[in-house]
C-alpha cells in the first residue's frame, strides 16, 4: 500500500505498564461526575491517542487507527462535527507505515496536525495543515529526526512545544531527552533549551503562567515516573520538583475560565490497572483530583475544549470491548467546569 496522504470527502512502543517502585491506588471516583460519556468511534480496531480542538466553528478530533497499540502499520483519522453529536470522517492520513500520536495546533487562520510517524525505528514528525477545513497540505518534516512534538500551544505571540526524543539505542534511557522548542509559523521550529536528558524522557506537556513555565514530564521507566520541572523566561534553566501523583502519560494541560486542568492516565502499579483522571493544578503547585472518567485496559490520552459551562473531553478506552488491551474506542465526555 502506498504511503501517501489520503483525503476522504465524506459528510512507539508496544503498550506496557511500567514497573514502578512507588505504588499508588487507582483513583476510582472524583468529586465531580461527568454529565455524559458517549462513544463516538469504534470499529473493533485499536483507536487511540486523541487530539481535540475547536477551530473555525467546528470540532475536530484526530486519532490513530490500527489493529493494535504496537502494530507496525497505522493511519490517522480526522473527524469533524458541527454540533459534537454527529461526527464525520474528513481525512485519513497515511504518510509512513506507522502514523502515531497526532497533535493539533489551532491558530486563527490555520489548523496544524503533527504526525510523528515511524518506518522501522526511524521516526519523523510531519506537519500538515488546512486553511479551509477541506484541503490539507502535503506533509513536510519538522524539527529533528527522532523527536516527537507534544501538545504544541500558543504563548506570547509564538508557538511552543516540548519535543521528546525517541531513541532507545543507549542503555538506561541515555539516548532520550526533552527539548523546549518554539516557532513563528508552526513549520520551522528552533531549540530553546534542554528540559532534561538521559533518563527515559518521554511525553512532556507545557503550562505557561505569565513568564513562568511548568513542564509535566513522563519518565517512561523508573521511579518516580511523574516529574515536574519549572523555568522562568527565557526558559534556559529548568529546576525539578517531585510530582504529587505517581504517573503522567498521554497527558495534556488546559486552562478554562481561570482554572488549569491536567488530564492524564492513572496507574495502580500493584494491580497493573489503568484509568483516566482529571486533576486541577492548584496555585500552590499541587494536583487535586477533580473527575474520573470510565476507562480501563489500554486507555486515556485525553484532550479537552471549553463548551459553555462544561468541558468536552476526548479520550480512548478498551473498557467496553471484549479485548480491552487490543480493541479500543474513542469517547467524548461532558464534564462540568469548576465554579
């Protein structure tokens, strides 16, 4: 099958639960309950790793579609909805054999989609964009080989992202690191600083609070697995501090009506079970459990958009399938915002 971008005109690693020394029970119920949870896509395949934005009056969700989490061939599917109820596939992206964790960046005039794609062990992040919601640009490589752009955002008139290097050729995670990068146009990205390196660095999501930056970092292996690092402008030096929970993965950070929420997979390392939780990031730098969504098996990787007095949360889970670690669905939850 040719590896090209296919547009449909119509209405890195195998999943594993890392062994951690710091055991922590899986949160099962938060103080706030979701108003509604709906399955919006499921076809008996492994559908996972959601990106979610509202752009030009429509809602956009992208995710990976494959036979399993670690399968070496996959496409990205882009869904669009005008009302969050009726979702239609608007694009199917097929650049390299294994197209993986999609990331959106929504600007005033352009919607970017970043696609970290694998061909064997070689990883390239490609950028595609649309200006009209119908036609997508040709994919072009961005930043450096082996780096995954994670949760790019706009801050102070520029675009920023954490970019983590997927390189396990050296023992003990010494080939991995995380860079802070920035861009003026979403296509050319420059290195600002090294956030951390040489210790199994993985997914890292950013939060800017004025001139202060917070990086929520996942160490793929080891303990403690969840890390928080902080820096002040110009963001050249990063200082670590302990995280109050044991696990970050597939995590994103969003601020709605002055409240910052962290969305992350949660782990019970004793029972080797996973879930999806939402925390509020408090002014003192702690995390407070806010809401737990129904999830199980291979799951999580949530994103959210503001929707009136609620937030809409996209994520994936295998809890309603007959093979929860292989077959997963895409869900959309409606969760009240904090008052």
